C-alpha cells in the first residue's frame, strides 16, 4: 500500500481531500451490489444480472472519467469545483435510489436491453458524476498543493489512490458481512442517498476552503510529452484483461453457488486489492516471484476447469488466487507505466476504457460468439501476454530445454485440436483426452518466460477443457442471458439410451429414447422420489388436479398428467421452453401428457402474480440454474404468494437440493411466518450411476396443518425445526449462514 510518508503530506495539508475521495469510493462500490440485488427478483436470479450490471457501471465510470478529463481544461480550480457540485446536485434529482418502472416488466427474450434502460434511468446520472470525483480530487490536489518543505516538490497525488481504494474495499467487505445480513434494502437505499448528499457538501466545502499554493515550488519541470497511442493502447489492454477475468470468475462463482452480492463482491474486492498493492511504494512480492506464482496458478486453474464437482473451498481457492495473482501482474505493469501527474486524468480515462472493453466483452459479446463460457480461460491465457515474451537475459534464443518443451507442447496442442474437431467416444479416447489435457498446462509452465508460447498453449487447453469430462455425445448447445443449456445422448445402465439436459452443471432432467420407456419419469421426478410421491398422492385424492411447476427442465412432470388434469409450466428461459417442447429432443410434453399443458415465459414471481388466488392443487418450485439459487423465490413474500395460489387443501412443494447451501431452515421459517405448515423429506439414489432416480431434498407446505394430514401419516415425511434461523425476505437474505450450515 501507499506508505505513511507518501500520505502524510496530503493529510497534513488538507485531510478533506482524503475524506472526499474515501467517501466517493465508498458510495461508488456500495451501490453496485445493492442495485444488482434490487434487479435480481425481476430477472430470475440469473448470474448474468451481475455481469450486465458491472458492464453498465464500467461504462458509466468511463463517462465519469471522460467528464473529469474534460473538466481539467478549465483553468480555474474554483470553477471546476462549483460546476462539479452543481452537476452532483442535478443528478441527485433522481434520488432516493430505486428501480425505475418506466420500461415495465422485463422481456425474457431481450433482458439485457431492458436492464441497460432501467439502470440508466435509475442510477446512471448519479453514478457517472459520482465516479468522476476520485480522479478530479486527485487532479485538484496536484493543482493546489503546497510543495513539501523537505523536498520543495508538491506531494505525489497518486497517494490519494490509497484513500480511494480503502473506501472501495471497506464498502465491498462491509456489504456482504454486515450490511446485507443485518439491514434491509429499504434502509440501504435511503442510507446511500443520504451519503450522496454528504458527498455534495464535502465537494462544495473543498471548493470554498481550498486556496492556491502559498509556497513557491523551488524546482519545476517541463511538461512531459503526451503519451503515445501505443502507450495508451498498452494501458487499455492491461486494464481490459483483469476486468474480463473478474467477470469470468464471478460467473463461475454465481453459477455454481448463488446469484447474490455475497459472492459477487469477492472478485471485485480482490480486484481492488491488486490496485492497492500494485500502486503501493513497496511491492507485495518481488516481480520475479510474482511471475513464477502467477504462471503456476494460471496453469492449475486451467487444469481445474473441467472438474466442477471438486469441493467448493478448493475451487474458490484455486480460481480466486489465480485471479488475484493475474490481476496483480497486469496492474503492476500498469503502475510501472503510469505517467506524470499532468496526464493523470488521461491515464485514468484509458484504464476506464480498458475496464469497459473487458467487461463489455464478457457481458455482451462473449454470450453471442461463444456457445460455452470460454471467455474466462481465454482471458486467463491472454493475460500471459503481460509476461516477458522472451527471457530477460541478453541472449534471447531458446535454450535446448525450452526447445524440447516447445516441441512437446506443439505436438500436444495439435493432438488436442484434432480431438476437438474429431471427437472420439470410448474409455480409451477419454483417457487419452485427459492425458493430453494435463500435459498442456505443464508445458505452458515450463515455457513461462516465453509469454506468447505460454498463452497459445493455455488457449488450446482452455478450449479443450469443455470436452474432458463430458458424459455422452452433445447434440445441442445453446447459450443466452440465462446460461448454457446442453442436450447430450448417453447410455444408462438401467433404461438404456437416453437424452439429458444440463443447465450449467445441474441436471435438468433426462428421458429414455426407447419408445417403451419414453414416458417413465426419471431423475428428481421418479415415482419413488418425494416429488413423485406428492404428485401421486394429490392425484389419488382428486379426480381432476390443477398443477403448476416453476422450472420446466425437460418437462418430466408432464408424464404424470391425466386427461382430467391441467399442468402449467412457469419458465424464465426461452431456450428451455423451446428445447423441452420440441419432440425431436424430448416428448414428455408432446406425447406423454394426457391433459393440456401450457407455458408461461418470465420470472415466476411476476408471471404467477397474475394467476387468480386459490387455483392450484399442487404448486412445485424447482427453479435451479446450475446450483445457483434464485433467492427471491424463497422469501416470505414469495411464500405468501405461493400459498395464496393454492386451494384450501392444496400443497406447495419446494425442491431445495444444493451442493453448497442449506436452504430448508430459512424456507421452513418463511412458511411458518406466512402462517403455513411444513414437512420435509430427503430422497436417496436407488441405482448407482443411473439417471433412473436422483437424490433430492424437498419441503412440502400447506396453508394449514389439515392440508398436510395425509403426508404427515407417511413416515418418510418429517417435521423440522428451523431453530434460530431467520426467514429470508425481499429485503433480507443470509447466504453466509446458509453456507456455514451446509454439511
């Protein structure tokens, strides 16, 4: 971090500079997870909500930095401050902070355009003007600071970067640890708006109290030359790669665990830490050691990509450490290349452009050009170009050992590419694919002093990672805002050939290809599971049942529909609706259902709200994308709505299986708070290695205890006391507690 000696002149001359920068950074980074959380209930908890929000905030940051750069053309410090204060005041007219309803409800087919429009109206102006404060205050300090008596030179304005990054980091750490678990969103919105007002006062006070230097500078230097286009391009590139990597790691975390600020802020906090360490007067570690550690971590992270079922602590450790070291490498190179203070705002403008380039690539371009989430490994490989392209000795020729590794790596890379183009099935092919994949990172590490060669090898390895642990033959891959949906054909030891659908890393369902077995419910919906039991019991009590399911999967629930039943699916992802209803892939809906089946596209909280009260005999909530939890579907407000849609003797069934979070306690607490009654059951897997039945954790609820009388008599259903666990609400969630309770 910036040393005490560097920060003391600033604090001695005017602590108001540091306080102002600290406050602006605190507000800038506090609002980002808060706004993302406000948007989640409208967009199904999709992980892309955060990436799109981040891309928007980076674009707004660019506008703010561009405005700061242009404002420096005004020669009068006092006029700059007054103008900035006035614009902050005008932007405050859009407060208190909230989500604009000018664009109505989101369109499931085009959610990104809706998000960008809503964010622009809701927070665009305050955030853009606010983000300009940090570079402006640093430039103002350089313009007005008295020279240091010891050196005769003005203090280094980059020292204020420490105050800015400290405010940003404290904000990000405080939000998931203190703010999110202990306060409600309503209070957070009001508190942020009040903080914005305090910042306006600080800015105006700065302008009124600050005076021109009273001590002449004893040593002057000529204005340095404007940085070249190549220099600015290098700044942009070095800023773009960590920005892209940050979003790639965030997508990885929020896909496999949950879409929540708790997990969003970890990569962003590490991102800020790398800036603090990179711009400090003393490096965290030596450049030589950083290059070795980053090479080892990058190769390990690429190798770990296919093995998504490793323990979550191990995955987090590998990918977050790799991101930290890689971002630190790029930002350290940025710090080494920083210009003289007179070009400070141009420098920050280029850094902001790089952030927008990296973020926009991940949020907008990658989902269109890549069928799978390839942007993360590609950005990791691209970061290797920030490493030395040659060894730093005078003789740049390859050593004999490097030539051997390069030849070995080329052969391995060619073999991997061939297996990508001409995929082979069978145990032998799988073994060869895994061996070749493991060799590529090893060769890359051996060539760590040759950045271009290392980058190329990691690109090939990253592209090959998606096929290393695949099960069966993939026939369809579709990617959109909501994630990656894949359909694969494989052979099950019990039912024979089948097709299965996955969303991220979560199984969405499977169907036997054999016409004689095609209508047999499999996976979580088999007749022996809690879901199958519930459907069978409801149908036994009612000659005609009204059934609703939130989360379509492959449409397995349609296999239970009798001619007298009605089934409604509520699904947010248009790709899932299209694939599950296409008889070319799955026929549960088209051939197995005997009664009418309807589809409702959009987030269930929105689409269910228009359904008349007291309509359903059974409402099932099974809306998981990968192991990500749409937390807004499990709150007290959501449970209230679900129960209101049930008939007096109707039941609510919630599928809560998750690899990382314990969800039953907050859900049961929410059911009790809503006046309902609840039971729970855990289904075990009957056939090892088969899709016939999948283990599941479910909770069943009724509007009253009488609705569950028939289930309570079944020993498989148990009562569960949530103890002190607090129910989640639209204003409150506690994912940290859910992770700690999981066993």
